[in-house]
C-alpha cells in the first residue's frame, strides 16, 4: 500500500501542519475503522481535509459576522469626529473624554443622536450589534496615541478683532459685577443672568462638555471657558461675542487666568502637558508634565491661579510633585537639585519667571484648595490600588516647599469644593466628603478636625458667602438623598434646615454678590435654576434650564470670596 503522502496534492505539501493533522486522522481511522466502512487511504485523507476545512470555515464565518467597528467609524463618524477620534465638528471620542459618560448614554446617542446639535441618530442605518460594537470601540485607546503639539495648537487658533468703532461698554443694562454665568450641560449652552432681576440676558452655544468652571479677567469683562476636548474660548460679556478660541490639548482638565489678566494656562490629560497663552490665546509655550530627568510623564490634575503669589500652582496626577510657575518678572531663581552636589558641581540657576518650581510629595494630588493666605495648599489623593486603598489629604507649605501636616479626614474629601470661614478665634475649612454623608471641619491653625457634620448623603459642592451665617451643601452623590440641600449654621456648626426637590438632583449653590440669595441647580434635562432667600430659605424664583450643572457669580470669583471655589 502506498504511503498516505503520495495522495497529497503537490500544492498541499507546502502546508506541513495540515498534512500532519491529516496523517493523524488517517492513522486513527486505519486502526479503528468504522463498521462496514471501506475507506481507502485517499478517502480517509479527503475526510480529514474536509473536517479541517469545515472547522476553518466556521471560524472565518464567525469572525466575519462580528461588526468591524473601526470600519464603521471611518464610514459614519470620522468626518465629524476625526480619523483619530480627536474631534473636528463633533467632540473627541477618546477614553479620557468619555470617562464620565455612562456606556448606556453612548449607546443612546449613537442610536438617537443629540437634539439641537448636528449629531444624527443611526438606529435606521446600523443594526444593534453594529451600534454596540461602535459604542465599545470608542472607549478603547487610540493606537498609536494621537499627538497634539505646538504647531497644532497655533494652527487651531481663531481670533476676531474688536472693531475700531465698537463702544467700550456693555450692550445690556445690569450690574456687571452681579452677573451669573450658568453652564447648561444638557444641550451645551451658557446663559448670562442678571443677578438682581434674575432674568436671562442672553443664551449662547458653548463647546462640548465645559469643565473646570469659567475664569474671569480682573475687570469682569472677559471670561475663559475650557472644554474636555481641549478648547479654550474667550468670550466678551459686554459685547456678547466670542473673541478667540484655541485648542490647547485633546483632553483638558481646566484653565486658569492670572490675577493680572495677562496669562491663561491649560492643564491637559492628553497630551501630558501644560499650555501657556497670552490673553488673546496666542501660545507662549508648553511644558512637558514630566519628572526632571524626563523618565516619567503625567496627566495634569489641575491648575489654579494664586494671585497673591503671582503664580500658577499645578497638581500632577501620576507624579508626586506640586509645581509653581511664577508670572512675576522678579521671581527668585530656581535651583533644581542640591547646590554643590558632587555629581553636578555648582548648581546652575534657572529663571524664576515662567519657570517650574517643584515641590516633592509623598503622593500625587487629585485636587487641592488654597488657604486664604495662599501660603498653603490642601490636597487630596484618591485611593491607589495595591496600597491601603484609602484616600489621604495633606497640607503643603508653598514657601518652604514641603508637606507640613496630614489632614485627619476619612473617606474621600472633595477639597476642591471646600470653603473657609471664621469660627470663634480661628479660621476653619469645611469640605464635603465624597465617601460618606459628612462635612469635615478643620482648624487651619492646628490642622485638626474640630467637627464632623452629618448630612443625608455624600455630596460634591459646598458654598457660602461672607455676608451670610449659613453654608449650603448638597448630597448629590447619594441615590436616596440627591434631592436634598443641607443648610449649616457656621456659628454652631450644626444643620439648621433642608430644602428639597423630590426625586431630582439638587446641587451646586452660588450666592449673589451681596449674599442675599442662593442659587441652586435642578440637575436634570428638564431642570431649573432655583433662587432661594438666603435668610428664610424660601424659594423666590425658578427659571427652566437644560441641566444647569454650574453657575458662577462675577464678583464672588474675581474677589476670591471665601465662600466659593477660586
């Protein structure tokens, strides 16, 4: 009997694995033939090949039935969102941009589109499996990672010069220091509100997903918005128009404006950079968010202006350092490393003006808060996997550039939303806790807890004003108490009242310039801005709005009121 190999067609002898499988099947069939079967070597060989072919065909068919998400994206989405998902007319579709968007919401938007935008629904063009594949794919990293350098930033800038004959006065009749900007996240608009009459002056479209709070120039005329997609928009509140725009990064945390109004700085998650601009959004320089030796880089958690210090203060998310970048031309020189270190000889000073002054930390900071002197930063660190999985909080002295205290706060403090006020013969910090229903009150002389105030549930925002004895905090992180605002007497540190919006999310308070009224958000698509009398806690007025996620009073922000974030 001839060997089985003689039955192999010449073309198949080039596939040794296939031939080996066929030989195994042939040998087994020869030893244990089926009853009544009369299979020759070639027959057994052909049967083996057929089995192998059918198995491969099944695998190929199954693979072919899986939707090709990258191809679907290029066909239906790339024209608006960019070939690398970095955004063009539509927002960026990157994991960093979508981290706070629920998967179900991504599915819904692909299926139904977004009202009042150019985003159509695709439920009629795409099947359910294709939509699900797309929704999952846009949450995966882009490989290779998209780049956004200085040339890209400069090319993205647009600017509209002020007409020579334009009057240097507002178009409206209201107190320019008692205006509110209300960010409506439901349909990406901003409303400009008269804080005396509580009437909307104008409403205009914003970039997608504004984040970090708008920042005002010292005279209150201009405001800068930052979006998660990295866009910075300069808007003229007097003339009601966009002045300039630039894209600082692909995913941005927030922007800060210098106390003299000359500089704007952006903190980026992607790329790992800070970007510095002049007041007309011309790029001045970028800073790589990296260690001194450049071996490790980091996302930037936040940047805030420290006006009394004439500097920006920067927290890094992945590197245990706090940076200070001075815009004071007389800033002291910077020495990185040890003076007279034998490895580097005489230390060479770097200019202090617009240079990076580094403070080493034991842990990176996720958010932070200044005391009223701006000498201290109070920072919080989220739990790190593999550690004790607890949040920590610390006090860093910016003058001596080191940690001076640990804050005795359990849970997850939201220090970025803290407030300060006088209590007895000291000043205290009050901060909501994301990890439980509590407000932590810290003595800012001893850095010890003086009171933990129970609330109905974990909250995110806390606000007050110098001219009211009360502080207001929400419980918006609680599934059962998200509809409740708790009002605390700052003199006794005791809750004295609650206001509710049953079944809806009630959050984010801001006071009028004089502290007489507190404005809160019904944080829903069919939401509202609710005005309360700050003394009686009674509702005064209600304005329908589309998920008003935040409101910002010009006077309170530019004067750095102790009752609001800066």
